[in-house]
C-alpha cells in the first residue's frame, strides 16, 4: 500500500502569488520534488490551510494519512490572525489523532506553539540564505532524525522569528549562534512532531529565487548593498545549481556536499519516513 502524506502549505493565496511571480516554485512543490527522490511511490496531497475558505479536516480525514508535512509561511504565528489560528488548531488535531508530523521553518514554530511553547521575533534579525555552523546537541547526536548527518553542518534558511520557549515534551536537537532552536522534537498528546528552523527541502535554485523575490527587503536589512548585488548573488547560486562541479563558486559561496547532495541535505526527512512511516513506532499513549 502506497505511503500517503499530506503537505500543509502555510502561505495564504496572495503570498503564494508573490513567490510565483518571482519564479519561485510553491512551498509544497519543494517537498514534492524532494520526495520524488526519497519516496517516489508516495501519494502526496496538498492542503492550503491558510485560505479561510478551505475546511479544516476532522479526525477521520486525518487518520487516512500516514503523516503530515508543514511548509514555511510568511505569516507570524504569534499574531491573532484567523489564518494562523486555524493552522494551530489543525496541528493540535493531528497531535490528538497521533499521526506523525514534520515541519520546516514555520513548521518548527507550529510544533512549539501548538504544544504550548512560545515564538517571538529574533532580536538578531533575519537569518537568510544559509544557517551556518548548525551543531547537534548531545540529544540530537543520539536522535534518529540525525542518523547519517554530520554533527556540524549548514542549511538553507529564511526566517525572522524563533522559538523562545520549548513546550513540555520537547527536546532541543540542533542550534547555532543565530537561532537557539534550529531543530526539535515535540511529543504531545498522542503524536510526535520533528521539525527544523532551516529548510532541508530547499535547493540552490529555489534559494536564488527566494532572494530575488525578497531583494528589496534584503537590501533594506543590509544583506546586500543594492539590488545589483542581490542579483549577483542570485546569478552565482543559479550558476552553481546548473553546474555543482564549479569549484570557484563552491569555494566563493562556502557551499559543500551537505547542501548539494539531496540524500545528505534531506536525510532528516528520510529518517522521519523510516521512523514513522516505513517502520512505524508504537503510537504514544493518550
């Protein structure tokens, strides 16, 4: 029987349109592309839960899936916003049914807040393009999510907020100098949620498109001197995406195989599949 997964796209429709105009693929498509490599036979459905006209699935609908994947989002999880609150409610429903969850960026914030943790704006500002020197905690080194991953690595990233208080039942798995919670596991009600602040599902080409989409904001925030400098970075990332053997670009951008090899970059997702879907563990007690 084929694995059936539901991808929850956290972006509202207007913001999905902004990304599309820049040539960036949709957040759910990033997961689809990754799973074509990790689990080519998986059935993948997409739920646009930030759209208020989309019904929130009930427990019986949740139970039809083997797992749920949360994408990034440009919403702010601590805002009193119905587009946010309905997503938190759905995450709590999934915890209650006991289906496993995975999340990137918005997903790590969702995992924390839905279980009673806290998220606030990062006082260090935006972390963009690459999260450098992410290192595993002792708990992360022993955790199934990081089997096959180096103890120190870089990851694609773009975020302004961060988890500031872990909920009960959470374990900090990875951290770096910019963002204390780069990865965690949350066990709550009947479910488990593995999540990263960085994006294992991203690649060079899509990070280039994200920079293009947010160039004005990035110039304003000091990441680039002007739009020409931003476009130069976009060009270099796209050139390396086309030819990963370019030693000059790899050296100049400080990018190595832990970002270029999908099996290594996304091994967290593969390990999630192996733990909860291909070889599922006993459900957590109520």
